């Protein structure tokens, strides 16, 4: 159903050179937050030997999962040829015939998933982590692709209303205006006085 992989630290240190400018971004754990990519602090790897990093090239629809330090943060890649995987972040590439990557992203953020999968697998050493072999054994509830698409559509709308000021704020203002009009009309509708 999915390929789960990571970039070995030795591969990264051997073939990768960070810089503060460029076009190709190495996505680190700190770039994955609250279900989205956070690109406020990025490192570029344009001058690296990318031919040696085929396994870490990210494609649209790939999901990232942080498994060291801040565990369980997820994000889905939305464009090709822009990102590569850095260490401590797992790549989960699903077969899109069976799984919508956005459905999986939402599912990985649920309390049910955390209570049944993440919390029981956390290993504590000097830093919390989940080994790759355990990530590969995650159990997911996968409804039909049509149902997944419907769920994603509903959750995307809620996400937009909650997080996109240009969409959420006007919708909230409109809802409060309707509420105001309803109560105004209720409070100011008097029974007709007898003549």
C-alpha cells in the first residue's frame, strides 16, 4: 500500500552541502508542523550531488512523518522537483489507487491514531523516536477511495475556514451578520396592538 523510507545520516553528510540560497530545499523535521510544510527556516542543497540522493527526492503526494525528536508531525508535498528529504524525517509514498495522501495526513493527526499507534511505540533514549520498522507496521483505517476523497473535501473546507483569514473571516462575519439579523428581527417583532 505504501513505501516507507528515510535518508541515512551518512548519505546525507557524504553527499549534501547546505546553503542559505538556492531552489532545491532539504526538508528537515522543523519544516513539518501542524499538518503542513513550514518554510520559514529552510536550507537549500542545489550544490549537492543529487544523483546520489534519488531515494530522498520528494514528489507531489508524498507524505512526510517526523520520527525523531518532535514525533508524528506530518505534511504532504504539493509539487515536484523542489524538495528532498533530510535526515530524521520519513517519506511515506502511498499507492494513490487505494489511499488519498491527504486522507492519510488527516488520519495521522487524529487522537485515535496517536492513542493506538504513536504513544505505544515511542521509544525513549536520549531523544524520543520511533524506529522505521515500526512505522512500516502502522495500521490504518482505509475506507474506499471515494469516501476518503469526501472526507478530505470536508476537512479541507474546515481547515480553510479555520486557518485562511481571507476565507474564514468573511464566512465568520457573514454568519454573525445572519445571527444578528435573526435576533434583531425576533427582538423587534411585536404583536400588533389592537386598533
